């Protein structure tokens, strides 16, 4: 009688498939790609970064509350902007996945 040892790997594979099918994963990957593209200097006019930030109300709220974010954006220190955008789109993906799970 053969023992079956791959039950753990089947479970891990199912989790990976579930993660790849989630909006949280893909939205975060897209925003990470845009931030990396900007950080490497290929988006010299910051158009892509602006396009993902324009729909981000959290960024606009924080920009109105804290003048330091404007200072970071002006002096090419975009890490605060990157962090806000990645966090926001991760949260949006989580909410979409939650709604998708509830609808089913």
C-alpha cells in the first residue's frame, strides 16, 4: 500500500492559485510595477504615478493634511507616495475580494 505524501503540496498549490486569482494580488503587483518604473526613472514626468494617485482619495486627504508629502514629491523622495499608493490599492483589492466572496 502506497502512502500519499503530496497532500501538503496540494494544499499549498491551492493557496497559490487562490492568491493569484485575487484582486488584491494583481492590484498590488500593478502598483508595485508602476512605482518601480517611476523609481528607476523611466517615468520622468510622473504621469503613471499621477494616474494611479488620482483615484486615491487617501493620498489627497493626506496631502491636504500634511504638507510634508508635498515636500517629498517636490524633492524626488517618493517613498512616502509609493507607500501610500501600495497600501491603498492593497486595501481596495482586499475590499473587492471580500465583496466577491460575499456575493458567491
